[in-house]
C-alpha cells in the first residue's frame, strides 16, 4: 500500500519545480520559428529551456501548421 501512497504524495506535494519553464520553452520555440536561430531573452545564442528537442518540435509544428 505504501508503495503507491508515497509516490502519489510526492507527485501531489512536489510537482514540477520549474513552473516558468513552459513559458521559456514556448518563447525560445517562437523565436526559433521567427528568426531561424536559438537565442535567449537578451539575444545571445544560448539555449535556455530544459529541452532542446521540445523547442525544435514546437517550432517545427508551429511552422508547419502556421499556428502561434
């Protein structure tokens, strides 16, 4: 029983620690789609999200579907 309760409580109490990471990822993907280069908020070529593959997939899907 505890084998199921402890992980469930962990997920409930300690969810995602990077709540702003989705906004950073979406912003980087949008900039990559618009400019063709990955840059952080001050324009330097530094990838700042936690998942480069997620950025590339989002930018590719946004470009293919023309959705923002």
